[in-house]
């Protein structure tokens, strides 16, 4: 078990900035439990307009590009998150520093493979539950089969090349040292906005409009013979945790999706979350701006590392 944990921990160096986004990429517990948020955000997920002078985004930045596709929607918090390129730049710098540190300590080192994306492609994709009927008809609550295979292969490759014993301890120490060199210490840059975002999605569920929509969806799926307290609970069904996708899971997912769509759960919940995020972010402009300055400083140090300076 220790070897497995050590090997899996190798990805922390290259994903530390992306984890800020990945940690809030999914709103329903079923998605989070399965670890469907990929290790690095897509450009569409994190490339957002800069905050306005008031510290919040304008209405056009949070409007849904496609009302029928939650993956295209944008939340106010995205203006305060690292972009895809920023996350990757920091990850590459961390990998470079860890490699140099390991070699100086006398240990062979090979950088862990970059984990391919699995499941949600943007911050709002699957945040309010599944929404792709074609995918659900094949995979129920699970990601695309090819994506899953690629992800599993990368995990296996990383585990096979993972360090053990003294080398694993050295790698962990080098990771801490490398982050300190970039100015991080024990903190995670940009954590405030995702924390506020998580709070908003939880509070949004208690919004009367959201409660009504979720209740309607729950009644609908119950009427089809699937007994769950609310539709999003279906993705946590223990029967759907194995490797094989059953007919029961597919039928449940399709009923779940249809009933939530009828009650417009995703859009109602999204609108409530946008309102709550705008309020929370607007009250914390100085702190968010300070975090951004810290992140910018770390990114400048990362650029120096990658330039060999």
C-alpha cells in the first residue's frame, strides 16, 4: 500500500495548480467519488475574462453560450482561477525542479506521465449532474470508455515507474522544496475562489427555486420506478461502482437525465449559483486580488526555472 500511495503522489508536483480547479469541477458527489475531474483543466474551463473594476464579472461572462449544454456555461469564480496554460507552466516548473533535486540527491528520476482528462471538460460540465444522453445510453454515469482506458493506462504507467523506499521519501522532500522555491510554502495558490464556489453550489441547493426543480426531478424519477431521495443521488448508487456498466445503470441514468431536464434542474441551479458567487466574490475583492498577485509571482518564478535562470 505504501508503494501505491507514493507512486500516485508523484502527480502532485505537476498538478498542484490544476488541483485548485479540479477540486471544484464537479458538483454532484457521484462525480467526485469517481474522481472524474481530470488532473489538468482545459482551456475552455479556466480561460475567463478578467474581473471588472468592482471585482466581479459582467453579466455577459456568465451567460450560457448554449442553454442546452451546461459544459458551455461560465461561473463568476472562473475569472479568478489560473488558466490552463498557467497551471501547466507551474506544473512543468515543478517537474523540472523535482527532477534536478532528485538527481542531486543521487536518485534516478523520470517525470510522471501527464494524466489525460477524464469526464468533465469544463468547470460546469457535470457540475449539476450528467447531461449527455448519447453518452449515458452507452456508459450510464461513467465517462467515455476510450477516455477511461487512456486514463487507466497512464495511471498504470505512473505506478510502474513510481519511486519506493528512500527514493520515494526523497521525491516527497524535493516536492516540498520545489514548491517553496516557487513561493508556495504550505499554501495552495488561488484557493479562495474555489472555496467560495463550493460554498455557493451547496448554498444554491437550498435556494427555493433549486429545491423546487430538484424536487420535481426526484418525483419524476420515482415515478419511473427508481427510488432516490433526489436525482443526483442516483449516481452514488453502490450498484454502479463496478467496472462493468449494467443495463440497470443505463436505464437509471437516462431516467435521471430526462426527469432533471424536464424540471430544468441544471439551469435553475446554475442561475442560483451565479447569484451567490457574485455576492461572495464581490465582498472579497482585496483578498482575491492579493491571491492573484501571489500566483503571478509564482508564475514568474516558474518562467525563470523553465528558462534555466
